[in-house]
């Protein structure tokens, strides 16, 4: 089982939507997150 935590990398920073796509692998579980508040308000998506 391959579990990838893509939260620290940020979406789109590797040239792909998710970092694992640049390495031709397919995870069983992908953990993603995105903060929307810019540090001003406690809002996020998981």
C-alpha cells in the first residue's frame, strides 16, 4: 500500500497538479489539503 501526503508540496508547484504524477506512480491513498484564508481566517479544505 502506498500512501502519499501531498499537503506540504502544494498543488501545482511541481508542474503537475499533484507531485506524485511527476514520478509515474499511482498511490492507493492520497492526502491533500489547501488553505484558503491566507492566514487571516481559519478556513481550509481537506
